[in-house]
């Protein structure tokens, strides 16, 4: 295997650690670099060659890209701990119809069925705003968990589609490590063949 680092990007909330651990145990002489990327930039690193592969939040522009969908994530509403949604186990968009939606600019994601009421802000700022009891935030569950605090709660939104995470790479990337990483992600053992 190549001794140049194999660079795998991952969008906020994606969890490449278990695959990286398998890679490092099987190929200790082939460095693997995990590179965090914000969702609006998830394709850029692939297209400019700074990343070999990337765990992306779908959809992506598949022109020139291969993409394997990996798993779905529940969409949740994040609100202040004293907000009315804290009394429910789950909510619908109708339950949130009168709420102001706070949108962090780095999320790069807005459910189509949602009207935006706030100017874009960072995710940290958005959580700070909703923690004060003003507005609500819609996020994939894994991203909400990363920003969990005592003064906010999250609840599943049952009528919003799940977000999808996939593994993407350039169509013309013929590096054998791409297929090796795909094999690890798909759970192939060292002895199994493609």
C-alpha cells in the first residue's frame, strides 16, 4: 500500500472512528488522515483532490462522484429546556408551525418543508439562541448530540424525512485504497474478496 496519507473527510456528526480503527489495525504502514469538513464544503475536498473519500450528508451533486448511501439519521428539533416541546416524546411540523426557525449557516441543510425566520449563524450561536427560549433548531440527531447542553432538549420530528449519510469519492479515483476503505465500511474481513 501507498505510504502517502489516505485522506477521508467526514461531515459534522458522521462517525468514521470504527472504520479508521479497522484500517489502522490492518494497514499500520499506510497512514489514514480523518479530516472534519462542514457540510457546505463536503464535495469541494473531493473535487479539488485534497480528500480521497468523504462521509457526506446527502444529497450531493453526483456528477463525477460515486456515492454509497450508508445510514439514515432522524431529524430532531432542538429547543430550550423550558420550551413546550420538552413535554412531548416526539413532535410534528404542525407542532412547530408557530415557531421561529434558527438556521446555522454551516449546517448547509434546510428541510424543504420549512420556512426560515432567522438570518444564518454558526451552530454554536444557534444553540445559544434556542437555549434562551427563542426559536427552535432542526438538525440531524448526531449533530444535535454533539451540541447537547443542560439548557436544551431535542425531540424527533416524525414527519420530516431522515437525513442520509453516504461515502463519496471521485469516479476517476483509481487508488486501490478507495476499494480497500469501501471494503472496511461494508464489513469485509481481511480474507474476503470484493
